[in-house]
C-alpha cells in the first residue's frame, strides 16, 4: 500500500453507500474512500490497495474466498 490508506465501500444501495462514504470521510479524513456498486466493479479496481472493506452480507457470501476469515484476537 502506498500513499493514503484506502477503504472500499461495496454497496448496491447507492444512497446507503454515499451515506457511509460521507461518514467515513469525516471519521478518517486522510483515507481514500472509494464506493463501488458491485463486487464486479470492485474487482476491476486495484483491490490490493484496500486495507478495509465495508460490504453487505450478500457479496461476502457470494465471494467468500476473497474475504479472509476473521483472525482470533
């Protein structure tokens, strides 16, 4: 990862995605927040630069191999 930290918001609901992006921009002003309407659109981007994802359950279930399992703390 180079430059600013990047966060991906994957939301098929445009208004919810814009709202979440707005909240994240205020909470983490130095982060690059990118909004994607679908997992396919997200895959077309440089996915390696994102260190955090906000995704609804459906894309996570449909593309489970992409998202690593939570690590024990």
